[in-house]
C-alpha cells in the first residue's frame, strides 16, 4: 500500500454529486486513518431533483447547486477541482487533463452517467431538456416565451451493457417525465394556454414507469387521465425537427415545444480508462459495490451498471454500501450493509401538489404505493431544502424513520 506524505493511505472519490458527497460524509470518521480526497471538474455540486423547479416553476438555478470546496471540507476531506482524463488502475492513479497524476490506494467512482443529448439528431436545434444546470434554464426561457401549440414530452431509449444482471429498462428513470408533464399542464392552465396546447407523452418502454408495480401504475394513470394528457408507449425517438418529433416506426407528431430526456451512456472518464467500464461505459460491480475485476476500486451512483433505475435514492444507498466496503477493506472493521434497492421519488405536479412513489416490486418485493397531494409536496420541499442548506447532507435518520413510519401506515 502506498503512503501519502502524512503516512496515511489515500482514498479518492471521483465525483461530488449525491453518491460522492454521501460517501465522503460516511468516510469522514476515517480521516485520522486515511487521506480523503474528492475530485470533480465542477466547482459546484448539482442537486438534480431541484431542476424541474428551475425549468418549470421559476426557481433560481443557484438554488440547485452549492460550492464543493466547503461541502467537502465539512467531511474532513480535501477538494481538488480538477478534470480527469482517465484512470490508470494498473498504477493506481488518476491521469489529469493537464498531465499531472494523483495516486490512490482506494478509489470510489461516483462521477455519474452521461446524458447524451448529441445522440438525438436535431436536439441542439429543436429540443429542450432539464437534466443539468445548462438545459433547465434553457427550458425555463422557452416556456416563458411559449404562446401555445402541441407539447411533446418523453424519454429517448437507452442501451445497457451485459456484465451485470439488472432489469433492462428502456428508460431508466421516468419520474422527471411525470414531473415535466404535470408541471407543464399546471403552468399552461394557469396562463390560459392549455386548451390550445395538447400534451402528448411518449415512452420507449412497453409500459410507462417500467420500474414500479400495478398499484403505482393505477395511481399515475388516474392522474394522467384527470389532466387530459395522452401517453403512448413503445415509441422510440428517431429525431427532432422544426415543429415535429419523429419516431423509429415512421410516425411523426407535431410539436411546438419538444422536451426530451436524452439516453444515458457511461461517463467519459470511464470510457477512456481501459478495463474500467462495460460495453456502454458503466462500471460493473458486485453488490458490495466493488469492481468486478479491479482491486480497491468501487463505484456508486448512476455510473454503475448495477444502478437501475437511475435514481438519487439508489445512488445514496450504493454510496452507503461502498463506503462501508472501503472502511472494511481499509481497516478490517465494520459490517457492509446488504444491497436492497428500491424506487423512491417525489414528483412535483405544479402548485402545492406532488406524488410520492415508493416501490420495490422491480426487485421482487411487495411494496408499491403512492402518497399524493400537499403532504408529498412538503416532503419534497423539505428534502431539497435540507440538502441545499446543509451542502449535501440528507435529512437525519430520525426524519427518515418518520417517513418510513408514514409509508407503512399508508401501506396498511
């Protein structure tokens, strides 16, 4: 094991998003035993669950990001605002864009997945999205200037690797699609534009929301019907044009505003690093979040092959497991929690309305429920606000336990 100048092994976390910060806070107790470093090409962490509010409800984009240097310092770690070219796993080092290297003894890959806008012909000229802090303000500006016409919303199809056995979802997270369609519906009604603005939604999957069970499907379908939104499944996006959305089956929908979630692909750093990713650039791990082939390499979050669907809730759970595995491997102490993924998200629907979705049927469980109305909206507001103001902390365990009690009561 190599030693830093302090004589301690170095743990490097690549990425300062949900998974990276969660792992840094979990590993903060090891700072006397290890040199903990977080590396990210961004100076700010981005809270993606807040982006629908930026795009569709007037929330300032500054309220969806916060400085990484102070957040990382809270974990007792050092922040390096550096771009990484590739990982040299054989020599246990990161090769940085400027040619420098950063050695590691333990490496956690938490840099997320890539939203591949350029995989959609016509997107840059005719499409909008909200998956980052560039696209969300673009959509907000487009909606501000929208005067009516057909609105088309949906997800492009993603393709996955084969090294890890997980559900092969055509669209790995359709929660944002639900938020967009309901929040656009609410906004257009508020502005008196809804009657001349039909909303059509497409999904590449055989059903909308592939990752939940029949109870959630029934609840969502009821909300869709009440809003007068048309949802069509099995539609694979081909291209966007001026005034239309085209599909692989040869059909064409008129559109005055096209809002699309792009396909996911692996992180560019992983793709440039031999042996690090699968065929699509996602990191293959076991259920302790250890790399299948590389010693002392771990991964958590959307960039893992195991994360399906791609959710912040699953990223945080994976970070907890990975941090425990690193602690165990470094110190020989501590238990590694079992990997038990579940779908948990809260979709705003405009105004004070939101729908909480909690389901584990995709993974063989029996939980499949929703909580609808202002209570769900307040919970999302509380989670997002707490995460922003504490710079990457999630609500304390007591609050989480209270939420779990509420969900058990709803479930009956």
